[in-house]
């Protein structure tokens, strides 16, 4: 039997929660770590399924991986003997494509399994391929692999047809070790793009402009050892902020960069919460009726698509009618049917969800359709009357470390188990 979360709802979350390293930054940084033959030390690494899968993949091609502890890893890429990355695990994660840029930059060739990940919409890698081709690589897709090779990888002027975090990072990695100068225009500005650029620069790369829409890279011959700490995870932070709002709680979210959370904080203020910012923490207090608002997902610094399902849970409990317009991924509303089982009143028309607020959710058995939607269903369960069961939690474990443990420390009644006897004991104890 697969593990599930069982939640007894109705308890406002109270207390402090520590946020881990950013999964989306960590995955690209792990790939970039193999670009030097010296040992790289990465700290504040989230211990989640996706990062563990990528570590396993780079180990399989010969990199030496040493786990110092749950959140620190040492990687030495000098032992890599193969640029062919293909196994059943690597096909399950989206970030496998970062190995194309890393291997192409270092070895001038790569063959990496087409990426998988959550089914939230079309995420083609044509922009990645366009960038590699502009730098002189031949790129083909054959037998489920993206194969890239260049006799000479040279700098180029690359205009991104649309803002793409993955393509920006991937091209930046390859360009870091290409001959000459590369300019990426209409680049993504997300915090994890900046973090990867900072990591590469700490290894001796020459990258300027990350965090703006024009990134300039001067290629270098080799990269060297570094000791680096991953930035905090803005999506994990936002998830706990919305959990505080939905449950009527009072939570201090620690180890964050408040600047990265401005779009999330702004929407919480709009719905009637109090948000207090500190140097490296944010406190969310929800002590009144939630109010309706409108949300549109946009590239950073706009409202993140990865926070959209969590926001929907809050708005489903707010007074009046709200709308969420999803402008990034077309399949991001798959969780709506599950929330409707719990009593939400949501209608989806094209890329817009129209949400009429209800007084409360009722408990139900629901299934996580993807990573962020899974987290949103857990938040809904925390607010619902009775016991909610969330299945398919392997999605949630891809991006949240010790999710149920952190929630319990905030007062939530939640267990993770596959044992029916344990579930019955939990229900008896919390009834």
C-alpha cells in the first residue's frame, strides 16, 4: 500500500516553521556542480525526492557524491566517464534537462533522457535547444534522449521567445564554458536563476545581469571548487504562509528572503491577513474573515504559478467571488475536482478559475494530482471538518521535506502512514 496523509482539520496553525533550501535552485546547482573537476560543497540542500534522484543520476555517470549530512553534499565531477544519462528515475523529474547544459558546457556533448515531472501542462524544451544550436551545437531527439554535441561551443546572442526559467539556466550553464561572449535577452528573473548564476560565479564563471532580463556571460576555460549555500525556498515559505491564512492561524515563517515573497505577501494583505516582515522571517496572522481578490500568475516578480493551487484554497474560503487567471501552464487546475469533493465552489473556464467562497470545507478522500496541488489539498484538509485522507503523496514528497512533521510542530493533527491500524489509532486519539 502507498503512503498517505490523514488529517484531522479545524486547528489554526500557530508557532514557527523553518524553511529549507530552494528545490528549484538546488536541482540546477547540483547539475552545475559536475562542471568542475574539483570538489564542490553544497549546503542547505533540501532532502527531497527530486534532489535525491538527481544526485543518484550524476553518481551513475561517475561523479563522486558524498553525503556530509541530510542537507550538505560534496560532489566531484572529475570521475565522470559517461555523458549518457538515462534511467527510470531521471525520466521522472523535470530538472533532468539541466544535465544537458552542464555536460555540453564541460564535455561539449550530452545525451539526457527527455524530462518528466508533474503533468501541469506543456513544457517543451525547444527554447533550450534553440539556445544550444545558437552556440554551435547539433541537437537532436532520438530514442527518448536529447542528444547535443558541439565541436566548438561558441558564445552567441540569444533572444528568448518567451520567458523560460529552465531554458535561461540551461543556456547560462553551457555558455559559462563556451568560447567568447553570450547574451541572453528576455531572460527569466526568478531568484533561483540568480542563485545558479551566483553559484557558477563562485566557481569562477563570469556571469553578469542575472535577475534582470539581459544576462551577459563571458566563457571561461575551467571552473574550480566552491563552498555554497542554496537560497531558501520561496514556494515552501509561501505554502506555509497560505496554510496560516486558510486555518486562521498565526505563523512565523523563518529562514526566508522576504523580498522573494513580495507577490505572495501582497495577496495575503489583499485577502485581509496581517503580514509582518523581519530581516529573515515573515509572520502571517489571519484573525478576521478572508476577503475575495483577483490573481494572475506571471513570471517573477509576478505571482508564482507554483503558489496558485495554495491560493485557490484560501480564496475558496473567502467571502465573495474571486478569480485566478493561470497564464503559465494550461493544466494547472487539475486539483479543482478534488477541492470540489471537499465542498469548494469553483468553476474553470479556459484558463480562469471562478471561485465562490464557502463557509468551510468538509472532509473527504482526495488524491494529489501534482506537487503543488498536493500541498494545497493538505492545506484544505487542515481547515476541513472531520478526517481528510490525501493519496498519491509521492508528488508532495518531491518538493517538501518533512511536510507533516513541520505541520505537526505548528499544531496540526496529521500523520503519514500506509498502516490502517495506525490510522484508526490516530482517529481515536484525535476524535
